[in-house]
C-alpha cells in the first residue's frame, strides 16, 4: 500500500483569492488592535477603521497581535495576519506581500491573481488559499479547500488540492516540493481562520476537506509524520524539524514555566511576582492566548485581591514601540478577581516615550465578583477570556486607552448589567465573542468606536445601550456588527451608525417588533428595536446580500 507522509505546518497563515475583475481596493470589515494604512508618496499613516476603504497603492500594515479583514466589491475576502505589510497593485489582480501572511477567499468563478514578494512571483488560482512570505524572499502557499494552481512567469505550473503546501522559490524560476500537511491541525490553530467574528464563507468546504484527510489516515493511506515545516526549501528538499529534537529543545526551555503552572498565585499587593513571569519562548503554545503574548505570569490558580496592580514593563532595552507587546496573567485552571481592580503600567524611568503593553487576563475558568469594576489605565488594549462559560453580573470593565475584547473559547458568554468600555480614539473597539456557544447581553452598555458581538449559536441582546452609563460620554459607535446562527434583539435603540446583522438565513424574521415567536436562523426584532426611536425594520437595505448579512443604514425611514 502506498503511504503518503504529511507534516504539521505550524506557521500562522492566511489565504488568497481573487476575482476576474481588477482587485485594486477593499473595505475594512474587521480590525483588531494595531492596523494602519500607509499612503506612498506622502508617507502619511492613518489608523485603520471598520468601513475605511484602502486603495492601491496604499499599504496595509499590522503590528504584533493584530489582524484585519477586508472585503472587495466582488466579495473577495482578504484576511491579514500579524506583522504583515502588503498592498494591492494598481494593475489588475496583483498582491504585493512584503512580509507576513494573508488569506484570500473569493466566490467560485471569480478568477485568480498574482502574488509578489521580495524575490518571487506566481499566478495563483483557487477559492480559499493561504500565503506566507518566507525570510529568503520567496513564499509558501496552501490550499484550504477545492483545488489551486500556481504558475511561474516562465509558464511552469503546479496543481494543488486541499491540504497541500507549495514553496515558490526566490527568483521565480522554480518550485519547491509539494507537501501534504495536517490540514485539521492547521485550521484549528489558525487565528486567521477562527479568530474573527464572522465565519469564513468557505468553512463548510474546509471542514469537508479536513474530514477527507482524516478518513485517509484512518484507512492507512496517509501517515502523520509529526514533522514541522521550516521556512527554507530548494527544488528537491524542504527543511523540517525532527519532532524528538524539537521536543527536547522546547522542554529544556519550558521546564520552569511548566512548574509555575502547578503553583497558585495570590496577588494582594500592587506588584506581580516576577519569579512566575516568563517570555513566550519559555512556555507552551498550549497556554491560552499564547499567540498574542510576549510575557506572562503563569500559575494554576490566580487570585487578584488588590485594588491596584502594576503591570511590569516588557520589551527591548530601548523600550521602543516595535518591542512593545502583550503581558498576560494566565491561570491554567481558575482566575479569580475578588473586587475592584485598577491595572496600571509601571512607569519606566528615563523612557518617557515607552509604550505600555497590552494586557490579557485568561484562564479555563473565570470568576469575577458581582458588581466589580476592572480598569486597564493605559493607552493599550485589554483581552479577557476563558475556556469555559463567562458569566458576569453587574461587572464594569474598561480599557481606558485601547480596545476591549471579552470572549469564551468553549462556552457561553452571559453578561447581566454593568458595562464594557473601550477607549475613545478612532479604532478602539468592544468585542464580545463565543466561539462555540451563545452570547447573552442584558441590561447593560457597550462603549467603543466600533462594537462587535458574535456567537456560534444564538446572540440575544436586550436592553443594551451604546453610550456610557450616567452620561459620562456621548460617544457613539461608528459601526456595529452582530453575528450568530440566530439573532434575537429587544429594547435597543440603534444610533445613526451602520449596523451589520449576520445570521444563517440572512433575513429579517416575520412580524418584527410584535413579540412574534423566535425564528431560528433569522434576525429577530422581538420588540422595541429602533433606530433613533423609529422602527428598525424601516431602515433595512433592500439589497441585503446573500452572505447572511442584512444592513441597517442611518437613513430616514
């Protein structure tokens, strides 16, 4: 029996797809953290916002722990990974990828495009593809579903099927070997596939391709070698890492971190115990949110019972912006917060321009005392999340100078009372998400320049306002997006901002605002859903698109 060997490609990737029409501009649909647009010539840089349009030859740049999603008029979707710099070429359907990774998905029949990196170029055809620039000036691509075709300028081409990876070598004169990869592991671990508030349109086809591979393994037609693909390749070889060697090296570095995960930590004073703090290189990727962390306090259980906690400085010796990352307080089991806490960055003497890190609070189980107030008093973002259910009552959470994200990876998110507030600068967003369950938001406020709420099954939002309680701020969102299989809304007065509501069917349920029975798969205006105190159903665009979205536009009814 012929056995094919396949490898686990552990590089975060994106996919590339295009349509037959020119791909010279796209609109941002989702923005996470540090995303900017650079205009050549003037070299002006602007922070990217949802609904902003980026046109060639403008460049899109993402920082650490940052990503973005863009949608073209022809429904070509582009997702951009962290530390990426790319642009659309003014001519035709060419993507210039200077560094990092991009994911493209285009509907069937929309054609292909050309990928250019520092030293390689190839025409690429396929509906959902991932492209990653390699340090030597080439790039590697993977087909997530269906079939793909890579063609060099000299006419040489390779056909790929779902789950295959190909190197395009520097100089654009040759390919590296075609490899089968562990598609299921790669998809499950990719934040660019899973880390957005809306599911990739082709995800059912991707999952089907994963199932086919798993069937081939079960039948003995494929074997998982466990090898990791490196970034170097020739015409006949690809650098891989032997799992035993790799495991030994990793274990040597993370022994102390693993021991830390068996300890409990009580933070009762203003400082964090530094003997429990480790750089990302020392702890396993199995740690929650490891992909966004630069340093983290690690423990089995963490209890915070201090009214004020200072986050230690992290970064390079010069504390420059490029060195600033995210600091995590991560509990393997349970993170408990006993009452009000103000998190503050530690001032760095002699470095007045030091940019504080983002802050991530994570655990399998999250327990925040009812009525507590949590604030990160820094010009940076705050992430809070759990592996299981997140249930908060009367809790107030504020990221004073950045975006705020609250999510459950494996359970429901249920918030009753309180409020979530991001900063007031352009691009500061509030995100509430459940990857596998429901999101319930009742009797509370959401404050951010953009607001995004997503759940796998049901998003139920009732008696929610979009201004700070008590009139502390009249800032209104510039856009609002909600997504789930079924949306249920009640007692909401949307502001004059674009609103995108995405459900499985992508249509408004019958008899809106009449307390009619909930219709699964639809957007349900259960009662008193308005726009500036007018019935919200009168604001829905008649050209609702077929991707599951309906839009409420700030127009007169």
